[in-house]
């Protein structure tokens, strides 16, 4: 029987195993394939078969004994004990199967969360929550060798700070000879002056390297730690870069807001010295897995019903839709009218139920982290990031009765454009383009900032197996979040009402007699 829920992380003190990229990282490829994700049983597949998207590269098989040997910290020991208890219960309650649906085996990690049964999705999310609680109460000591630096390359002030940070990490005063990765565009940036940095100290040669999007996407195990210099948008960019495995991200507050940036760059030396030597507190932020599904019906067919294909009699028909890309988002997915002058018509379904048809400028589906972004502007609720929920808010709905709703994160949402819609709709993921058809040129990709959803297309939204590992300062997390919304949004800020003034009887009589 496979493991029902196994929450494992590569943030332990594992011995160096090498890397797929010049041996920079202390963690191996196989360890990172199981980093910050939950392995689940694929028994009793009930989701739409057409929603399955194959992974770009199959995860190498690691037997259970080898994986257990790599779990050396106390957090992993507790998770291992919990896994054995749940596996025993599963063996008692379920009969083992030799082969899974669609030929998928138990050890296949290429199954996406939208393909899980209700039970599998709930168990996966529960495993992430349990891991997040444990990580929030302990310091995680990481053997850091490779550091990834992310900043705004067009901000001269931030480039200066990035160079200062890079030089300090590469300096001889460090006990560990860190390998520092900066964006490849900085190699020729005059303000960063990489050439001058190497001429100043020849020993930096070979330790200052450059990353690009392809390296982040294919080999996230190359990096042990991410340092973000900027605002919340820079943190979102880190989530966009690491679409699967996310190394722990420590963010310095150098932007406008600060919901995700918790550290002061002025104290970066002491902060990083303590983080690397004493450990860090990690918060696992919920991310969504979003997949664009394309209808296989050519042309307009106003007599066809998208709802029937999603939750009706045609829901098991594999030939109706085909996946066209899957993406991990930290803030929100927005489906709106785009450049069209008329409002959008949007069908909303959850699991196997039809919810409603939304006539509006659009609809915003946000994570708890994204509740303070577009969701807030559209009239949605503020939500603590530890809440396991999905927030659904209409954007300028053409009705007086629509109200924002909060759904459990165990639901798989489907948001689509009906076949009889007057116009197409457009989808954006975390406010940026993530869909690039293969036939498009690089120039076209740069201009394509949103995804067009034609009539019959839809987007699936479900909780991701790959949460965002955000490094937090020590202390109470709830108190920190309340302080953030009070500081940045002036939440419930107003002048305090004055108390009633109490007068004595003599003063009252004198006052009335003078009148």
C-alpha cells in the first residue's frame, strides 16, 4: 500500500549528496523532488481524466528506506511517525490495488491535485497544515551553501544593495565559502559591476554565478536559500520563478508594502548570520495549482452546455477538453473581460456541483495570502494566511445580490466561459503572464501578458502540493499579521470617540441658573 500522506522537506541537515548543477547545492535532486510536497495515494481516481497534465520530467524513484535515512531532524521524525500511523490505518480500511487508474502507480509524482479524490485532497492539505504548524514552532537549521539573490534589476538603489549583499556573502569573513547566484542580466549591468567585483578579489571567481528562468524551473534543487530584496511583488516573482519546489525565501523590506517582507536590510548581516548558524522559522503559504483547459470543439456552438461537460452527464468524457498548461500561484487568479467593452459571462463550478453564473467585469479567486491584494480592492474579505480557504470575489458584478464567498481549500473550482458567451474572457495568474504557446516568438511572449479564454475554455483551481516556504521572524505569527494590516492599510484607523464628561450636581445647577 502506498503512503497516504507523507509530508517531507529537504530543509533538514542532510549530508551533501551532490547536485545536478555542478554540485553547488548541499541537497540532491531526489531530496528536492520530495521537498515541501505531500506524496499521496492515487487510488480511486474520480476527477476529470482530461485534466491530467504530465510533468516535464518524472521524479526519480527513491525507496522508502533511503528516504527515511535522509530524515534527520526532529520535525521529520515526527512526520515519519505520523505517516506510519496513517499508512497502517489505510491498510486496514482499504484493499490494496496492483495498478491505479490510467496506468498510474503509487510512486508517480506527476499527478496534480485537481486529479485527486475528495479524500486524497483533504489528506494532502491536512499534511501540509501539520507540517506548517510544526515548522512554525521550531527553528529549522539549514546547511546553506548556495544562495539565490533576487531583486529589481532596473532599480539602481536596489542594485547597489544587491552588490553589497553579494560582496559580503563572498567575502573571506564567512565561515562557509558561499556560492552566490544573481540574475544573468546583472553580469553586464554597470551599477552591479560584476567584472569589478571579480577584479577586486580573484577568489570570487567560480563562486559568483548567474541564474535564469530555465535554471529555476528545471533545477530548483541548485539553490539552498533565496534572498529577496524589494517589496511583496518581488516575493511574488520568486513564487513565479519556482513553479514546483520553492527554497526557503527570506525577504528584506525594500518596497512599498510589507505583508511578505519582514526583515530590515539595515541589519542584514546580523539577520543572515543568525539565520545560517542558528536556523530559521518557516511559514508554508498556500499556493493554488491552476490549469488552463481548452475545448476541443472548433468554432462557436451556442447549443452546447459547458456546465454539462463539467458536472453533468458529459463530465467523464475525456475528449471534451485538453490541458494547456498548469501554473502555481501565491496571490490570485483573475478571469475578467480584458480588452472587451462588454462584461464577462463566467460559469463557476465546485467539485461536482454547479455554483452560479457570474455576469461581471470578472472574478477573482484568491489565496489567504492574496486576500490583501486584488481581492481586497474588489470588496473581498481580509483573511489570515493560516486559514485553509479559497476566497471568491466578483469584480463589479451586474447584480445587487452577489456577495464574496469563502470556500474550503479542499474544493476544486472550475471557472469557464460558456459556449454562448458574447465575448471571450482573459485570465492572469498572480498578475503576470504564465502562458506561452510554443509557436510564439520571444517578442510575442513578452507582449502576451494574459491568457485568452475562448467560449468553452475553463480554468481549474485547486490547492497545490507545493506551498511557498516563507521565512518569518521569531514571535507570534498572528500578531505579526495584524500589525501588518494595521501598518500598511491603516485597518480600522480612526479618531477615538470622546467619553461623556461627568458633572457634579452643583456644577449642573450653576450652569442652568446662568442660562
